[in-house]
């Protein structure tokens, strides 16, 4: 008989008569390591590492459940691993650019900024109280070569430029990553154009 | 007592003549999800992103062709050289540059004009043509630095609309405009081989260019009962029809619709024709405007006016949002549903929404929801949790997006419901719709006028209207008449262009042969 597909939750969220039974944890079945911030699936997240350790001895104690549910869960974990595999593939490519960006030191960022400033004829004014990182980001915002800066977040704009093959400077991504999250993702121009005045 | 044999002619025993069952030819089909939009899409982006994406994607191709043609050209003692930005062209220097075209036409609907004249219109004005005869239209070239006006007689010899990417060679004149000497388009994109994504039905081994990935569902769909599919496939046909315009109020073409139904089912005509011709039709593509919007409100207000004895204008209070909801007529979609549900058991159907169909108003139109077809929905693909475009197989009834791209019997098909060509039609002077379709292929953009005059979604990550690959067949539905042409590209690409006429007007449908890609037209007439 083909495996039937149960509603979401499966063996995990059993109400009623099944409530008394402990749920099997499948977090230890997944052997690939997924970075914590990327595993945003409701199925896996409630199970913390602690629970996994506690459940391991229980798994061996619990009697063998009927085959159907096991098959269902295997199917679910297979789909989980597939989804995680997909996310895993995305995670390395994201972190490839991010890894390179994280290696950029502050000195390199300062050198990059010096080069940029050397290309302009006059020095910038009215930017005394803007940090170096923010200056670099604002320069990236107004570089029309990478597209308009309004209506798109800075990091997304950088990644889009990278995907289109425009070679955006890696130092900009380094600055973006060095900001504490969430950081200033909205372009300065965007903030000015879309500013809403809060009345008194 | 009378026995049965004595009474001849009343009841007969079933005859002993063998009747062979004719089965329909199989259709190998894989739709591409290029035009699906996410369900949770946001509209906060600016349209400038779409123009930027288009320019960045097509610019390398244009510049390559322009560099090949113009590098080393010497005109009047000056060598043409490339400049990076549109604003870098200097007076007296011969140079070439690429950018996006913008057409400034006074007849185009302009929101700034409306706001300044303080007119609030609920729907945009639909004029027939934006093209003005007296030369008031301006052609400008734009890129991320700015805009420059183009002048020159060369511009009149080519079709130009807002949104196409071109390269121009010229010099700046006194007025600050560019005098154009030559124009280059990106020309046709690379064309995939036949059978790139699906596998051909190979019984006589090694047929076709089977370099695609094998799909399990594809093998299931190929019925291995025909002995030599490649040789015998000479007759497989794909039927394309558009503008069925099922309507609850207009019966003038209802008879032809019924005859079309019988023709496609194979019930019309004699058995020989059935075997030879009708069973070869492997798929039906409905290219838009299946439901007509001639609403019953006009009838009602007329009736109301006459019964009162006076000509009263329609009461505005019953109309909200531009239509009278109390007169909603479910009949058109019911008729379409009946048509489809009787056709589907024997023939797969692809349904594209059109301008008048119940799908969203902006381009790309998303599929008509299956809830509109209660009887035919059992033939649709089951709703998959992963969303559209996942690896689930397409159902027998594929309600698809407009525009639509798929690989049918190995050939790459691209079809739209007609809104893009109708919009381009308004910009240019000619009536030649095939010429506009060819121009769109050479511009590598299916809907260049989106988002200027054609409502569209603000794309931010990639513009699906850019043709990264050229299809083998490009058809457009809901056109006034049938026409077809074959165009060739610089790298040997061959594209068959077809305009499919609206069935409600012309009672014609189009058949495309799957081996030779020849097109034939079938007219259903009742007199």
C-alpha cells in the first residue's frame, strides 16, 4: 500500500490519545550540519540539541511503531534532508561571497576608500559625522552602475549586482556584514525620499 | 404474434462489423515556469529596477554586435569609438553608444498631465494609437547617466518602442541631439536544440538530440503503442485557438463553437479523416480571451430605458468599481468549463489567460484559478506545496501564465495572449503584426513596452520578458487575422512566427505540424 501522507506534524504533534507517548526526535537522523541561523523550519526548530540528547535513550526504549508511521516519518525526514540540502547548497554560495568579505580587514577597507576618494576632484563636504563604513555604503548607493538604490535593500542590491556579473566591490559587502544586525539596510537616498514626518 | 425477424427495421442486432478504435497521438510536454510570480510578492519596488535589469542583461549582446560592425569604421575621416555613457557623446566626434529607447509621445497616457490638469479618471484612456502623424513623437536614448534625443532618417526605417535596447552610432549636433547614422539591435538570442529538456519518444533507438535530463513522468506519458514514432510523426499536430469568447449574451458564433468542439473531439467528419487528421492533433493550446466581457449591464440599462418610455442614462448608483455586480453572469465560465471538461478526457489542453479572462490585469498574467473550472479541475495538476514551477508534472489541463513558455514535442514554444503585440502596435505606424513580432525577437524582449504603457509587475531580481533563448515557435493569440512567417537569425536560428486569429471573429484555428513546424489553418463555416 503506498505510504499515506499525514497532515503536518505527523508523529510529532499528536493530540488526544497519542499525547501521552513521547515523540520521536529525528534531529539526530540528519547528519549534515546546518548553521543555526539558516534552519528556520518549524519542524526542526522546536527540538533543541538538549532534547535530542535526551531522546536518544528513549528512542531505543520505545517500541517499534507500526510500519506506516515510520515510513511516513522517513519520508518526512527525507524531504527535510532534501530541503536542508537545498538550503545547504544556498548556504555555501552565500557564504562564499560572505567568507571573502569577512576576510577583508579594516585596513583594506580604508585603502579602498582612499582610492575612491582619489578619483573625485574635490573632497567631500558635510560628511564629518558620518562613519567610514556609512560613507562607503552611501557611495555604493549612488553608483548607478549597479542600478537604482531606492526600493531595494543594500545587501540585496549588492547580491543582485554580483549575480548579474557587475563585480561590485567586495569591501562594500564587508562593511555591510560588519554592521551589527540589522544594520542600515535602506539606502540613505531611500530614507530621504521615503521619509515620513512623525507629527508632534 | 409477430416475431422480431418479421418486423424488420425496428430493432437490429448489433452489427458484426469490426470497428477499430482510433487513439490520439501522444504529446510530450514540459512547461517552463519562467513567468510565474511568487504568491507573496511585494509591490514596493520601483520600476526603474526592471529597466536596469533589462539593460544589464541585453547590453553585452548589443555591444558585441555593434563592436563587430562598427569598430574601425571611418566616416569623414573620423574613426568611430565607443563611449560608455550616453552623455559622453561630444559634438563633432563620431562615436557609438548603447542604451534603452524611450518614446516621448503626446498621445501616450501621461499621469503627470492628468494630475496637472486635475482630471481624475478611474481607468486609463485607451486611444487606438499613440503614434502621431505629424512628427511630434520624440525618440530618446537613455541609460543610467541620462537621456539624449535621437534624430535622423534612419529612425524611420526601423520599429522602435520604449524599452528596446539598441546601439546607435552618430555624432552630436548643435541642438544637443544625436544624429544617428546607424542602429544595431541585439538580434536573436541563441536557440536551444530540439529536445533539450525532454526526451524524444525513442523506440527506433537513438532518435533526436536526447541531451536533456530524463524525467520519470515523461516516460510515463509517452505511449509506446505507435510502432515507429519518428517516421510516423510526420502528421502530429498541435492546435492553437484563441478568442473563443464564451459569452452568455452573444450567440452569433455559438454554432461554430460547437462545431469546433466536435472537430477537436474527433466526432465530426468521417472515420478516415478521423484516423488521418483528427487523431493526429495531440494538444490544444487556448491562447487567451476564452471568456468574453460583453456584460449584461448594457442590455439591462437599455431595457430599463425603453420600458420607461424615455432614454434615461444608466443609473450610476448601481455601478460600483465600474461594473454592476448584481448582473454578474456566471454563464461564460460555465460554458468554458463544459467545453474543457468534455475535451479533456481525450486531449491535453493548455490554457493561457487573455486580456478579458479572469486573471490579474498586469503582465505577466498568472494562471486562471482552478476554482473557475469545477468540472475540469480534476484534470489539473494537484496543488503542490512547493508552489508553482516545482518539479511536479503538469496536469492534463495546464492552466498557465500569459506569456507562456514550454517545450512541446521537443520544440520550444513561446506564446502570449496578444497584449504585448497590441501595445507595440500602438507605437508604430505599420499594420504589420508579424513585423512587430520579428522586431520583438530581434530586440530580445517580449514586452518592451512594459512597464511604460503595458501594466506589469515591478521585477527586481530578473526580468523574464528578456528572451535569453529564442524559441522555435512564437505565437500570439487574439489577433485580427491569421498570418505566419519564418525568420532567421545570425547564428542559424530559425523561428516560426504565427498570429492566431480570434475565433469569435474569424472562426479559424491554427494547426502546427510537430515535425516540420508548418502551419495550416482550419476554418469552420456553417453555410
